C-alpha cells in the first residue's frame, strides 16, 4: 500500500499490553484515488494495519465513530473513507 517507502532503522512503537515493534521504514500510503497519508511507519512483525486517529486529525481531517463504523472526512466535509466495525475492531 506504500506509494513511496524509505527503508530506515530507528524507533520503537509500543502497543496495548506493553508489546512493541521496531520501525524499519516509512513513507506515504495511498488509498487511491482520494487520500494519501504521510509519515506512515513500517513496523517489523506487525500483522495488522493500524491507523493513528490523532495523525488524521492533525492533518485537518475529522473522524467520527458510531456503533457500526468509523467515518473520515476531509476539512471540506468530503467523505474520504468508511471503515466498518468487525468484532471489536
């Protein structure tokens, strides 16, 4: 999913349960044709894609959660994407 990826070493990402993973790269992920997310980290051994809600909001987007889904809109109110809830994710 990376549009561009720069391999680099440096940093540790800590998840819930005090688990961690090592950063092995970073770049831009493109969810074409609507959105690109910058400063995305590639973490060794991570088995799921994780999205930083605060990073999306810091980029001028809004994020709304309801019982069944998560909706991300840009600063103009245009819907960028919807993620449906599956179990507890």
